[in-house]
C-alpha cells in the first residue's frame, strides 16, 4: 500500500492521538512523557503519513535540539562530541543536524512510514546532512529504527553509568542517495519517459520519441540536463536561449533581473556615471557664467562710477573757473 508523508494540519490532531493511544505507554517509555499539541507547536517540523485512503498511519516530529538528556540548547552538539565518538561525522553543526524527537506508525507500514518522513525532512531542510535520535539508554533499539539509525559509541574516557541516553544517527546519503547533474544523452530516454508521462497530461500528444528528439537536437542555444541517482535518470531540465525577450519584458516585471539583458547593470551604471559627469560639467559651466556676468557687471558699474566722478570733477572745475573770470563790477552787482 502506498504511503505518502505531508505536513501536519490542525485537523490531524484527533487522528494522531487515536493512533498513539493504543501504545501510549510504550511511546512514553521510548520518548519520555509527551504532549502531542505541545510537540506539534514547538517542533521544527511535524508530519504525518497517510495511506491511499487518506487515513493517518504514522506521525513524526523533528526538532533542532534533543528533548531527552541533560543537554544545553545552545551547546548540545559540543556536549554530544564530548561524550560520543563522532570522528566520521563531517560538519557536525546545528544547521546541518536535525533531531527526530518522536516517531510512531502502524506496524504494518512502519518501515515505509519512517523512510517517507525522513525523506520529507531532508527535502524540507536542504542543508541537513544527518538526523540524530536520542533514546533512554535502557531502551533497546526497536523496529523500524534498526538498520536505519546507527548508534554512536561512547568515548573510552566516558563512564557509561554517567550517561542516561543513547545517541544514534542516520545520514542523508543513506536515504536520498548522491545526485549528479549532467548533460542528457539519448540513452536517458527510457528512464525519463515514465516520469514525463506521469507529470505531463499531454505527453502522448507530443509523440513517443519527443524526449529523445529534444535531447538529440541540443545545440549552443538549447541544452537538456538530467539528475542521476544510482546510475538512473530521475529528473530532467530543458533550457533554451531562443526566447522573445521583448515580449517577456512587456509581460513581466524584470527590472530586478536587469530585464534579462547581459551587461545591463554595467551599462546602466555607465549611463548614470555619464549623466552625473554631464550634470557636474553643466553646473560648473553655469557657475562660471554667473561669475563672469558678476565680474562684467562689477566692471561696468566701476567704469560708470569712474565716468561719473570724472564728469563731476570737470563740472566743478568749470564752475570754479567761471567764478575766477568774473569782474569786480559783476561781483558787486
């Protein structure tokens, strides 16, 4: 039976409680005392697994820090490394590590549910490279965790009686596989056709060898890439440079993407700098013109004033000369 994982919604709580109620005493033994609403509210991600009829058959809760063990939220990974041997875990960092805080599923589907919820967590948190799990030290590892989570070994210098939890880890590569992206080849056709038909309702109308033809006709302006996992093509991306750029610019707001024009930002900067330089020159020329007009006006005023003084002096000299030329009889009169 197909099982699909999805994020928890508010309407799932009753179904989850009903699912967990049957073995609640075992769940408390495995995960410690719990409150489902509190877990769902405070978790980094809570998800359920549903069957083909939509019935909830599994529940999982993930967090960024463990709820079991006396760990400090700010430095819990440092404490983990001080207790357990983690030499084979690269890049052990909070941003790349997630904690499975609780898990439960119907026993008929538990293996499938675990795989689905962990894959969902790894897809959601793309930077996470590992999922850790902490259980009471006296609880033996149970299905379906056996074979999916590997226990960490305590360091020789650590007293086992002083540690009340056991630490386990599952790596991304164990669930997702290593993905390689490469140029598509015609031999990928058989792997890609089922995927294409499942996601494209008009696949049949495009012809039986549509994908093969598209892959074969790649050139400098048309490229096709595939994602390969374990030697099998699992995804395809077709790219083209043959686009009507003017139409795209008219229909979409492309200014944040430089209107899809290569070098647009550089050209816009050059135009702006050119405009700023022209404006600077214009202001300088305007200032020079004003200074020149002021200087000319000043000179004109000085010349007119000097001319006025000269004319006044000449008039005064003429008046003084006229008085000296008058006779005594003219003065007596």
